[in-house]
């Protein structure tokens, strides 16, 4: 009999079986990252800004040391590292300037890039 007890949530009455089905659907949707990104609810981590920062520091360090010591290996390391730094910085810039969909029930937040 407990299975058929009705439960009210958001003005809609659901049975236990319906609540279980709804919970399974919601759990599946929460695990789908592409869906969350399309819905605008993906939480951005700090991985991209941290990667850009570390790549920039490493690039500057390798460039300075390569120039100071005139070591060809360090200069080649800089030549290989610098394009990756630029690509990641461009991705970070695109993320920061991407327009966010406005929702009437939430106040707008700044773009999460740091």
C-alpha cells in the first residue's frame, strides 16, 4: 500500500513508483555533461585557468633561461610549449566572452573564468 501513497511536490502528486522513475531520470541527466553544458548549468572548474597560468609561467621561465644560457634545448622547449600556451589562453578568452543565456528567475552572474 505504501507504493501507491501519493506525495506532493511542486503542486504535483506522485506515487512512490513515479518518484523513483523521476529520480532515475534526473540522476541520468546529471551525469550527462554535454546536456548540462547545453542547458547552461555546467559548472566550470579551475582546470583551464590553472593550466593557462602554469603554461605561461613555464613558457616565460624556459624562454628566459634559454636566452640567458643560449642553450638550444631550452629554446626548442619554448618553441614547443608556446603554441600550447596560446591555444589554452584563447580557449580561456572564448569561455570568458561567451554570452550566457539569461534566465528570468535567476540574477545574471559574471562569466566563471577564475
